[in-house]
């Protein structure tokens, strides 16, 4: 192997994470409860973006540490609570949601993240909409 190839490979492995474009991104969550009169549109931030991934066709020849399937995930997050308007007294009118403060490329933690690429789209309201800006 040429010295240029080896240096390029080492540089790519060492600084690949710096080329990742993983950051908090604005997102709107739509929340409805059957008992409540309104749908609440909540503006928040989620982690989204591109993370460098190393995978090889020769997986059996490489150590597991040489392979990585990183996703854009939360580094720091906090939870906020919103009040869904138009709920009867016997219904709990609160909804808690995550807010991304900072993000990182890393393994997906199913304790607080949905690690599936596509989900059923619920980005809509079936009831009159109220906006929650926090």
C-alpha cells in the first residue's frame, strides 16, 4: 500500500466524525387525545442529520470494532410538558415531549429513541389545531 493511501485511511477513520452533519433540527409534533377538543402542534427540536458509517463487505474478516453503524442521536435533552386545550376535567390534559439540546453520532439507544428509519406519518391533526411555541 502506498503511504498516501494509508494516511488517507487513518485521516478518514480519525476525523470522519467531524464530517458528520448531526445537529438539533426544528420539528413539529402533533398531539391529540380522543377526549379533547383540539389537536396541539408543538414546535420542538430533534436530532437529525448524517453520521459517518463504516461498513464493509468483508465483515467476517474485520473486528467488530472496525464496523460502526452510527445514528444521529441525543447527547443532551430535556423534557417539557404542554397542556392540550379543550380536555374535560376527568382527562389528564398534559403531554411530555423531548427537546434536543445537543446531538452526537453514536449507537441508537432504544430507551429514548426510535431506531427505525421510517415510521407511520402522524404529522397531521384530525381536530382543530392549536399551536404551542416553547
